[in-house]
């Protein structure tokens, strides 16, 4: 699955408008390690994981990432994300993971990663902008539950070989919540509901129809 040209153009605009910033300049300041929430995409997770590890190294912190991964990543924590269903409430599962991780490891920072192109987003008919909106809402939800936690949003992009970013196909950007909310307020009315076609239908609010597990969750 390759990143569509229109999404590359959109990401470049978000970069120009300083919504997406170079993550290499970002300092975690998290000496006790981090909780890492990411998509379980096997082609992207290694790069996302090492990005977190390298930031911890750069900060001189403990190399102590505490990962949770599922299809969609950090945006699952937004209860409005259509990847969550009544049968599979990943938002509650991730929130439970944050609570337990604090009790066991006492990290004070949560890293929320989303990425593009994302297979789960495609299946759920979720656009790049909607992905970013979900992860921003996820951050706000975590902060409302645990005001003392530091929550940082990142956007990982796998550029196609033909793009001008071919010198470094996989790039991770810091997503500024404040800048995104300002940008979204100005541009949302002109945006399409989704950059994807197909999936589980054209309605972006229709819950994704993942197959239920064949074994009991109890």
C-alpha cells in the first residue's frame, strides 16, 4: 500500500504550516521511560519503536519504552474513532494499559503514534486529517484522566520511493496539538471526508467491521 499523491501534498502543507515538525528536535525529558502507543503494522512498528528508543538515548534517559500496539495506534484512544466497537473497545483497553503501566513502571510520558499509509485507517475509511484529529482528541482524553502525564503526539510517514523524501523514506514528525487545532478550524470545511475508497463503506461514521475473535476473551 503506497501513500497517495494527494496525501503527500497534504502532509507537505501541514509541514509548511508548522503543524508537523521535525521530531529530531523534540526532547522527551522523560528520565523514567515512556508508554508507547502505536499501530501494530509490522512494516512500520520497528521504525516507530527505534524512534522512541533513540529519543530516550538522546535525552540520556532510561531506555525503557513500555509499548502497546494495535491496528490504528494512538488514535484508538479517541472514543469517537470508528476503529473501536462495542465488542472490541480498544480505547478502553489502551487506557487500562496506561493505568497499569503507571502502577508497575511509573513512567510520566505517553507517546501516541499514528502513521500513513495505514491499513486500519483504509479499512475504516479514515483520512489522514481524521487520523490526526483522532490522535489529538486521544491526547486530550488522556490528559483529562491523568493531568500529570505528559502526552506527545507523533505522525510516522512511509513515503513512496518516487517522492522527494526518497533519501529517508520513513520519517516521524511531531504533531503540535495547538497548531493542528488552529489549522483544522480554518481548513476543515474544505476537506474531503476521507482520502480512502472502499473499506467498509463510504460512511466515515460507520464502525469498522473487523471479524470477532473465535475464542473467548474471558
